[in-house]
């Protein structure tokens, strides 16, 4: 296991800390391991783990440390600060940084910290060459080719010439070319052909780029021709099928994340009383209601008002009223709880998974995961034991 896990508090200490938490996320690393193996067996190609945006809310450093311990050699981040955090944590795997760089310090740190930078302009190439010359160390890059997404990247018709230019720079090594599909089957065929044409033109000139990549989760599931030398799964690695159509994918994924919280207060309201802001719920009878200390601060969509399913004492109960910043209310009819009892707002399976919660809220699964607050503590489990704690506010 990686040094990161060796330096964590003991399981009993983590359990003791959780007793004081009002809301927290649990990450089942075994499930991430299962998903990694499923994707590896399915594609038989190199996996670049997409750990950007705090590993889609799962926690950047612990998740990446775990993936590295499982043999993953590449990961991708969106921000330079994420890449630097991984290096500060002592992780050695290759990190592809998708951030845009502005200052000479940024180009310098990419070179100094051996981060692979995504580039698509001559300005970037020249600045990396300059930083690498100063450092006396090579810069490594992936060139982003725009094959039709029209977001970022060197246009496919100009890509071969640009890549040849970068390839000839003495201190910049082109280790990969990559592009991103539109996720529209007809268009994706054309986009793949465009990237392969760029590669073929380069090969004719004697330029062999080691890695070609196009696939995120969608193509990893549905488009084997797009797998090439490396696939870049994000959502699937965390065990989420992004859309209903994806459930047919021949991989058995297991959701890794759950959101837990504690009952802070139990009370009875009378028939006809309004509950929460604007009286969003009106009690149809005398009711026992629990207030949970979690809310849209933690990332619970406000659209879950009166619609959430919360696992309480082994039973799914309805959320009641509006979702407050820090409070979420639940029907306690027929369940036995008190202050401090643990409930599950998002569960690994059942009526309140990430997919089902996102569907109820009318959100994308991506939005749900990427709105989980970074300050909410995260607890990591292996073989059912807590093995790491990520707690940015040190509570
Ligand atoms: C360039 C790139 N590759 C891969 C991914 C991973 O996508 P997904 O989570 O759908 O697998 C993303 C995510 O947005 C991305 O921007």
C-alpha cells in the first residue's frame, strides 16, 4: 500500500472521529478497484484515471494514491494545483494536466514537478521549451487535437504540422496526441478518422507518437474502435453509469460513494402545520419528523424538496419540505432513531444511488458529484475498514 495510507490515523481513531461528524462521505476503495479491473478487462488497454475536480468529489489524493497502488500509471487533472497536490503527496504516477497556463512560474512548475502538460498552441510549446532549457530537464506534453468538439485543441487540419514543430523542439517530448468525442455516434466516427489521419501523416514523416487517445466513459463503454492506446474513464471508474443507455455496457460497475449524516433533532408536528421555508411541506396528520444536519452546503440538490429518499434504520423514508443550506428533514413514521443516529442520503445501491438522486433532482450525475462540498469529511474504506480520512477543516 502507498505511503499515503501508512501515514493515516488508525481505523479505531477514524471511527472515533466520525462519532463527532454531522455529515460525511464514505468512499469504498474496493469498489473503485473493482471498476478499474472491469474497465481494464473490457478494453485491454492502458487506463488514464480521470481524477480531476477532486476525483469527481471522491477526494483527489486518497483516490489517486489508491489507484497508483493498484498499478495505474496515468491520471488526468483539470487544474495545475491538483497536479501539484499529487506531487506534494509524493505520488509518482504520470499526471496529465489540462489546465491553461499563464505565468512563467506555472510553466516552470510543470517542468520541475514532471507534470505532463496538455498543449495546443505554439506559445505553450515555446514557453515549455524555454522553461525546460532553464531547468535542464525535458518537458513532456500531450497535444490536444480538435477533431470537431470545437472546445480547445489545435484544429485537426493543422495538427500534423503543429505536432511536427513541437516534436522538433529539443527539450519538449510529445508522448501523446488526444482528442475528445462529441458523444454522437455518427460524428464520433468522423472524429476518430480525423485523429487517425493526423497520426498517419506524422508516421509518414517518421514521427511516431507513443500514445493516441480519444475515449472517455461513453466510448469506453460503446465504441471499441475509439480505445486506441489509452482510455480516459472518469465517471465509470467511480462506478456510475452516466446515463440510462449505459446500463447495457458489458461491465459490472459498483458505485463507490455514499453520503451519510446524523439526525440532529427529533420532534412531533401537528396535522396542518407547515414544515420548512414557505411551508413547503404541510403535515397531513400528526407526524414524527427528524432533522438531519446536512443540506445544499454539502451538495444535496435543492430540487430534492419533498422528493428525497433517505435510508433510515434500514428503511427508505421521504424527505420533507425544502432543502436548507444545512438542514434536511425526514419522515420518521415507523422507524426508531434519536439524536446521533446515522442516515444515508446517497447510498451505494437502492433507491438513493447517485444515478437515482440525480434523476429525481433533474441533474446530470456529473453535476451531483461535482457539487459535493470539499469541506465535507471523506472516509476511505478497504475490506470494510476505515483506512484514511480526508478532512480539510480538521474537525
Ligand atoms: C478530456 C477528458 N477526458 C476524459 C474525461 C472523462 O469523462 P467521463 O467522466 O465521461 O469518463 C473528461 C471529463 O470531462 C475529459 O474532459
